[in-house]
């Protein structure tokens, strides 16, 4: 697993990392493709990915945090 090769020095095992990544996947925070029997995890775009994957679970806190994040100048918007 390429992610483990890059981040394995942070501790834990490949099995623990797989559990964490699968948890993020199940919450709509990333995507996965299976190629040659191996899971290939990938980032999904924020607006057309993560936000929509949370439909039905948006809380007032989530919306507040999302608005704060997407309104920040590092996101590309200046007010």
C-alpha cells in the first residue's frame, strides 16, 4: 500500500491504516478503486464529492465549519 510506504513512519500497522482509511471511505471522505485486488484510495473533490456525500447528515455545526473553510482566503476567496 503506497500510503503506508509514505506514512508508515508515523506508526501503526498496515492493518490499522486500512481500518482508518475504510472508516473515512464509509463516511464519504474519500474514494476507492480496486485494481488487481488492491484498494487504491483517492481524494475526492470537496464541493462535488465530500459535501454531497454528506447529504442528510449536514448539521448546523458542519455547515458553519464548511462555510468558514470555503470562505477563507486559502480556499481562493477574499472578502
